């Protein structure tokens, strides 16, 4: 077991490949994204795409933007509505444990002049699926991750809206097969391979007292239904260089709210805001594979020239894979589960070759946390000790300053939205969209 020589992604990450120099495919894909793509040509390609789908009837929707109310969907919908003058319908799938800040951000999308269609699943069926998925594949968010992909497409079929605008291609941003990283389309095949189903299929749930009718929202439309409407789902990140940090600064200017401090398990304050217990999902990724959201974020910051690898390791040591007792309590209350049941599932899915265990193979907890031996070894190899990551605020300030400089030089979105013109046009957003 080891880490990429350039970023800090471990070789335990599924679908992550390394070259002979020990550099991961995600870093190689980042090189391709920064150096090989003609973004001006991609912009023109996108404009031509929109011209094919733009309705001449202003009362009709031109496209669907799958929506959480988070940073990405706010950016996607804002760009479609106010930069490209499309008429999008935002389709929202309710999160597992809705948060107040998530509610505010969803309401902000409406305040930006966007129509939002919210789907609230049957709570009894949804909770039953969550519990089943938690024990079967170690992911209580499974029905949510299915629903956010299926419900918008089902709405597109029902309302005869053929174009769907998704966000980034995760295979390009976080690492995956290069042929998948270069794709512009999100379709059934992409969902089944990379959509986080973890080998669990919707029809596997029939045997736990959930009927076929109950599962309808989680079923992708048939090929005949898709062809009848001419459904096309594309990644916005294929056409414009995806940079979540710069995009966050854009949406903050039009009313998007962030946390006052970092979210659980990482050092950023701008993601996973809509769901109070989604950090448990990230925690299970951490115990299965030895890396969490801080690993994702530090690797992205390294690839975007904002962070050194040594400083990234310090951030990992402080933030990655931390379990918060209040979130465990909220999780157990939400699913009527005891803490003993919860930690039994933790024990079941934790990779015992990564974490410290006792002579009986049971996980060892120190100060309420697991001990990541793989990370511990990497810290020692790089001569990083605890005193170096006790206060990481200078590192975070440095990242923020670099982001500001990059926005000044390259804009909020490279080749699409520069800082000066955006601030001139949208600086007083409350007046403009009220």
C-alpha cells in the first residue's frame, strides 16, 4: 500500500491506476485537463449544443439541471440561466437529513429566478432502503445517490425536456479510466459503472418487503423512453474547466451560504451542506479504503497548484476520516439504531490491513478515532510530526490567497466568466433577482 508521488491519493482507491513513476491516473488526467484541452473550442461546442436545444417558446424549459442546492448545482443553474440565457428546470431530490443551511441555499436558487421542482421520497420506503444499504454495502446514502441520478432523468422523460446538464465528471476530477474521464455524456452505462451503486441493484431490494411500485423513483427510464424524448445528459465540466474553489467564490457572490468552519472530515466549508449526516457516508469510504474527503480536497488543491504535498499531509493528519460523535448520534436517531449496531457495521466494513487492531483483529480506538497505519507510515516517511499540524490556519490562508489570485488572473470560470465583468454585472444580485 502506498500513495501517489504527486498528490496524496492511496493505491487503495478503486479504479485508481499508477504509472511506472508512481503518479496516479487522476494527476495524469489533471495534466490533460490543464494542458491538452482547447477550452475555447469546447466553449464553441457547448454553444452549438445549446442552440440545438434552446426552445423558441419562452414558456417551455430548455434543459434540466439536477439540483442539490449545493455549490455545484447552484453554479450550473446560474450559468445556464444568466450566462447562456437558457430556461432551466432545477430538479431536486430531498437529502436524507435536510439541514437548515441546505434549505437556505435551495431557497436562494429560487431567488435567483430559477424554477425548482423538489422530489420528496416516501419516507418509510426511503428509510428502509437506507438501513438495508447500510448493512449490505456500508452506505446509508445509497438511495440518495441513486435518486439524484434517476429522478431528474425521469422528470426529463415525463416533461419532454431532452437536455440534462450535470456537473463535473468524477472520473476526470478524482481519477478513473482515462476513456471515461474524457467522456462528455452521463448515461445509464456511466451510472451503473461509476454512480456509486457498490454492486447493489434496485431489483435486489424486492426481497426486503419493498414493492416494485415503491422502487419506481429509483429506476432509470427504459431505452425506449429515453429514445422517444431524445434524452442527452452532458457534463458541464467537459466544456468548461471545472474548478470547485473558484466556482464557490462565484456562487457566494449570488447568495450561496457556506459554514463558518470546516465540514466534518475535511478542511473546507463549502460542500456537503445540505445533509446533516452525509459525513457518515464519507466516513465509511474512509474505513473501507483509508482515505476520506480531506484526501480528495488536498489532492485537488495540489493539482490546482495551491498546496504542497507536505502541507497536504499535515491537513490529512488533522482532518481526514475523523468521526464526530454528534453525527453518530444524529444518524442513530434518524434510523432508530443503537450505537452498538452502528459500530458493529463499522467493524464489519473497516479494512483491517489499514487500521490498527488488537490481537483478536478488533479495531483499536484512540481518543474516539481509528489509527490509520498507512497514513501514519507516510507521515513518518516525510518526517512530519504532530506539532506541525496542530495549527493549520496558515496553510488554509495560503490556499485562500492563491484562489483569489487565480480568480484575478483567470476569472471564476476560465474563458467564460472573468472577475471584473462578473462583479460589474452581478455585484448587486439582491436587487437584480428580487
